[in-house]
């Protein structure tokens, strides 16, 4: 994972910058205009998903390091890909962008907090002696939240340029995402078969269960079909690049 540690943060920062240039303050007004849709989506993704992952961890006999990895993946926000998928699925793209933006901006707090709370439960041990939640918060803030804000600022300053190039940034971000994913797979190639055998079923179970829970939650609160699709997509797909980079930051 050494290569991921070296260039992963830079690639993630670029991906988050690309997310930022697709945002404006209008995206955040939706939280106030349609709070119910946003709250259901955010609660499903930030609270319910990690809780389900934690429960499944005690039901499936997988190695401790994979349990921690699953929790960090569940704690990660959705990525830019969810916005594209929402569009093709005829969901509410504005809601998708809002959920992605807000949860990504706050992930520098949510991810370290979820990790700090769950690590002792999973391992039965205190946090690693060299782990500093303050340091991790700052690092995640610098490579996720700051680039998003800078992307929004640069778009506001150079609207014409980024209007022409936004599509390029999105496509290039996806290429970088695939690059990081395959880079991580390549470096762990000798263990991939073992990891897949150990985590395939629990990961599939996590996805199915969270989709079912989110679906019924949407029905209980009478969320309209387009918004329901969006919430299911945002809840079911996480930012794998962010999870990989954060894992490398924590376990340096």
C-alpha cells in the first residue's frame, strides 16, 4: 500500500476538487427547502449503514483487519459516481449532489468519529497508541473538505472556464478513481482471493440489508419515487478511493 500512501491523497484531493467545481451554494439550500429528503438520506448513510456493518461484523467470522476495513468503507460518503448513476436512473440529481456534497464536507469529522467509536468494540482493545483523532481529522480535512471548497471558489472566480471543462474534470476523476482501485488491487494481488472469500458474503449482505432498510425508511416517511431512488443509490455506493486513502492514513 506504499504507493497508495504516496499518491493516493493527491488523487483524492483532485477528485474532491472536481466535486467542488460542480457545486454552488444553491446545492446546499436544498437542505433547508426539502429537509426531510436530505435527513433520511444522510441518516441512512452516516448512521444506519455503519451500525449495520458493525452488527454484521459480529455475525461473520472475518479477520479483524477486514472488519476495520468494512467499517471504514461504510463510514465513507458517496462519490461523484452516484450523481451520474442517479441521472441515468431518473432520480433526483439535485438531492444526490446535495447529499454527496454535505456528507463529503463533513467526512473529516464523521469518519474519525465512527472509527474511534467502533475500533474498541471490534478489537476489544484501546485505539492504537500512535493514533491521534485530531491529526486524522486535520489530514482528512485537508485532502477532502479543503479541495471541495477550493473547487467551489475557483468555479465562482472562473465560471466560463469551468463551465467548459467541468465534464473533463468529472471524467478524469473517474479515471483516477479506477487507477487507485486497480493500484490497490495490484499491490494486494496475492491476498485478493483470500480477501474476496472472506468478505464477499458480508459485503453483499451489507449492501442488500442497507438497501432494504433505506427503502422501508423512505416508505415510512413517504419519500417520493425520484428521491427514493437517489437515497438508495447514495446509501448503496461509497467513495472507495476515500476509504482506501483514509485507511492508509490511519495505519501508516
